[in-house]
């Protein structure tokens, strides 16, 4: 059993490097919690555990906290695939609405394994990096495309590309060794991996807005004093809100940096939009087939509220 103490030191692991705004946000939160006698050591860049290992490390109590890409748990339960579904959300407002509706479902699944959901932090909208300017999906046929979750692997397959699982920290090496020659990811990851050294074009398709989540071992959380628990939850709420603000800023800044470093930025033409939307509809229908009825109601609620909001 874990025992509480007036001053507690917790390890927090993340697969992302210090240049990524998610990691910077975690470090700011850790700094803020010092005043509440909670010392958090942030281990960035997959320095303690690889991305695929972080959830298990938190669940088993090897570390107290970890930030992971939500879609990485897609094989565990369909609800973790939701924010990776292409063209379900079109902007940050949509993504935030979907998160507020789906959050209780994710939290319920996590707590079954003794893991607490603290917050979610979005990435900028996803775009397609390629060697040529995309005007038709046939240009991606047989390409070697990076996949970072089960659903992005499915997407690559539907695009008739060959999905290859590559961590964010391994992108540059994967391109340079020929393991991949295209990818769908955020402008942030494009900049951090110096994508302009390996590809020439970025299609700003805004395909979806995936999120990371910060999770914590429940037993370790319960070992905190009541005041420490309150402080941690309050700071999590604060830094979740900050993460959404940072993501919007990041989108504009990093897309411009891609252009400044020589990538040609384009918006999908109507042919490409139609092709991507067809795949998006197919993937949503496939997701609903494997999801419980509660997920069907969730999607209906989201689509209804989104229309009212629009």
C-alpha cells in the first residue's frame, strides 16, 4: 500500500520531448503543484518507458502518472478510438464538444483498471505529409505511411498505403532509413521531426483533432492527503484548459514554421475532400458496428449539439 506524506514526490512520464507544448504544459503544472507539497518529476522523450509501455507502467504503479495518446488504447476499447475518427470533427469547437460528451465514458473504462483520468490535451488538426502535392488518394497507393494507433493503421490501409508503426521520437530515423515515406500527423510533430528534410508537401486536411490524456494510478492518488488530492484535481482542470488554448496557438505557429522551412502547404481539392469524407463515413460506420449502444447515443448527441451550435 502507498502511504501519504506531507511532501510527496511523483514520477510523471511522457513519450514527447521537451520542445512539444504538451510536455511544456506538464512541466508548468508540476511547477505549480510545488506550493501544495507535491513534487512531480517529469521524464520526457520516452526516457523511462516507450509510449506503448506507459499505460501499463501507470496501471501497475511503477510510475504515478503518465501522458499517452488516447488512440493508443484503441484495441482495448472502441471509446479510445473516438477522437481519431477522420472528419468527425472539423475544428476545435467540435473537438471540445466531443470531449465533454465522451469524457465520462473514458473515465469509466480507465477506473476499472485502477487508473484515473486527470485531463486531455489536444493536438493541432492532422494533415498529410507526402513527397508530392496531393490531389488524389491514388498518389498514396503503396506508400509506406506512419501509423501511431490502431485507427490510423486502418486509415492508411483504406488509403491503400502500407501502415508502419513509428513513435514520434523515431520519425526522422524512419524517414531517413526508408521505413516510411508519408505520414498523417500534426504540424507540431512535423516541426519537431523536421519533416521538411524528408518530404516536400503538407496537405492541411484538418482530418481530426486527437488528444493525449494524463492519467494517474488510483491507489497512488488515494494515498495523497485530502488537500493534495484537491490541489491536483484543480491544477489538472486548469492545465487542461491551458492545453486547449496552447493547441490553437500551436496550430497557427507550427503550420507557418512548416512553410517557412520550405514545405508547400495546400488545402485539399474537392476530389480529395470527397475521397477522404467517404473513408471517414466508412470508418465511423465500422466503429459504430463494434461499439455498444451507448456509443451510438453519444454520436447522435454530438451531431445534434454540433448542428445546434453551428
